[in-house]
C-alpha cells in the first residue's frame, strides 16, 4: 500500500474515534448543539480521508507523486485547524472563533482542489512527472 494511502487511512481512524467521542459526549450530556461539528468530523475526517486513501491505493503511480503528500498535509492541517474550532464554537458558544473555522475551511478547500488536480491529471502526466526519461 502506498505511504500516502496508509497515512490517510490512519488519519481516518483517528477522526472516527474523535467523531464517536463527540457523539457520545452529546448523547451523555443531552446537548446536541455541536451536531454540525460531529457531522464534519465524521464526514470530512473519517469518510473523506478513507476515500482519499482508497483512491491512492487504487492509483499507486499517482500516490508516489510529491503532490499526493502535499495533498495529505494540506488536508490534514486544514482539518486539525477547522474541526476543533468548529466544535468549540458550537459546543461552548464562542462565535469569535469563526475566523479560525474559516481559515481551516479554506485550507481544506485548497486540499480538495489539489486532489481534483491529481484525479484529473492523466496517467502520462503522472509517469513523466515521476520517471525521468531514458537518455
């Protein structure tokens, strides 16, 4: 399995655990005010990270490109900024943290655009970017 796939899958599991924890906290407290953050943790952290990992697992030539690791780094940093801030904003009622949520969201959006570039790049582009031509 390509390294970037493994990283995305491991990151997905961490977010699954965090999402379950957030859900349990809401259920135990009876306060479901942070449910949008819980949904983002599960959908962006768990599901989307796992999908990215699966894509790279099925496309190992693209997974070996440097841009795949840039994608992983951007996406993960964006989530780490956005998700705790969103949870804190909603659960603890801190609207002043919204600019931090916005910054994290913009980083996540940049990572998704990076992934779109990777997906739409052709196999020939991938080969020429990763393998030097024989002389």
